[in-house]
C-alpha cells in the first residue's frame, strides 16, 4: 500500500490545469486500481481530451457510498510560487503544490486506503468518482452524473472531499458564470464621435453589475448560515481594444454570481438586463446592425441543500466527534450528485483558504486524519 504522501506527490506531478488534459492523471488512477484488482469505467469528453473515472468495489445490486473528487486544478500563471507548483515539496510538515489541498489530497487518501478494502468481501458497494473541469464549468460532474442516471445507479450517499479541514459541510451557494461580449464601431481616436467605443460601454456594464451587487449587500438574509449572507458578484476577466489610437471595437467581460438560497438568479439577471436595455442599448441604435452586445450563460451550478435524513452526516459526525454542520459560499459538484436522489456531505483535508493561491499546501496532520476517517467510515459502511 502506498502512503498518501507518495500518492499525492504523483498526483500533483500531473499538470491538470483545467485548460489542459487530465487523461494522464486518470490513466494513472486507472492503472493503480487495476493493480489492486479494481476495474473502472472511463467516461471521456466529446473530444476525448478529458475523462472521468467511475469504479465500484463490492456488489452492484445494492446502494453504496460514493467517494468523489475532481482531478483538475486552477492555473498557476501570474502567481509567485517559491517552488515548482507541479513538484510536491515538504517543508515543516506542509506539502506544497498545485492541487495539494484542492483537491488531490483527498484523492490520495482514498487511493491509499483502497488496497486493503479491495481484498475484503464487501457486503455493500464502494464507488469512486473522479471528474474533470470542476474548476470551470463542471462539465465532468454533469457528464458523470448523466452516465449514472442512465445506468440507474443511485448511491446511498456521496462524500465529496473538498478542503474543509475535515469539518462537515451540508450546504453551499449556487454559482453561475457569464460572458458578455460588446461590439462597437472602430475608428480614429481623434474623432471619437464617429465610432462607438466597446470598452467605454463595457465600463458602463461593469457599473451596472457593481450597483446590482451593492444592492444585494445592502439586503442580507436574516439568520443566514453563509458568510457573506447575500448573493455576491465577481468580475473575473475584461479584455478589449487593439491600440491606444483606435476606438475599441470589442470588449469581453467574464463575470460570476454566487447565489444565496432564497435569492432568485433569474430575477437578478432580468434586473441586469432591464437596466442594460435602458442605459446602454440605446447607444447601439445609430450604428445598428454593426454594433451590439450579448451575454451567454457559460455555466450554472446548482446549490447544495441540507436534507433531513443524511446517513453520511450522521456517520461522520459520530466518527469525527463534531456535532454540527456548516454552510460555505464556494461551490462544489455536490448539487449534481444530490440530483441523483441521494444526500451529500462535504468533508476533506486541507483548508479552502490555501486553495487557488501560490504555495498551496496541505498539512501532514490533515492527511493522516483523513486516512483514519476514511478507514473507519469504509469499514462501517461496507460491512
């Protein structure tokens, strides 16, 4: 049996940044499973460049636990790393590397305990679900859960190992991200009235988003479990223009909403559209049809909601000694697994405060504690 540190080192060594392929990482996991006698199913993206992995230990005619995680990571470009982000480095009991906590640590812990359970006569199934593109549009989770739905597979519960410092999470906000494209009319910058500046219009649109966000902040939800207790907006990317002396013809804005339960995203989008129609779109009339703007919904991720009967919550509370669950503002694949008709609990090693940063790390103590928790849980749920 390989220890979780060795497995984590191998997993971090695969550059699975979301704009790259994760196939080498998935192939490594598949081969590892085959070595311990576990067969897996590979579910590829349309272009074959990315893949999800699904595997089952034990009987297939009963409901079982799903251990779920994503193999992709966020980019490292522009971050000030003090070591190679794709080479795991240990310093003072901390393991540094891209994906070290988010969330290859959990996958490493799962793989570390698996060989001993592969040898047992399991009375209930144990499923593994590893995906791609969680950090972007959740395409992997959509594809995998669609596959399970077609196969008629309904778990007893799903354990997603996102970094929570092994605290229990049963609720998170829904998320959605959008791409707004604005087309103006180019011309010489000495005669701005002869053209239509797409960047200027983009600035107006950014102000609309800012005002909408401020409105939500001014009306927090009472007794909310979330921090912050309202829907939030993020302006992620803005691109546009060609040169300083050309009226900008194009502007592209990528933005995101994290929706608080009880806040209607569709109504929010309608509000933004009405304001945009009033304040910006009349400026296109003189230049129609050459100029205009459009917004597409690039990804929409369902929230995770707490349920009354969650066996995973009961088991992990007892085994961790914790007596409460928490709600978080970051999104996960939980809503997709919950859509299969089974409860979900989120609990994993590492802290979300370390995720997406330079010098991302996970503590050795967290790996050790996660392995112990997995061993106790699997011994209980598979007998």
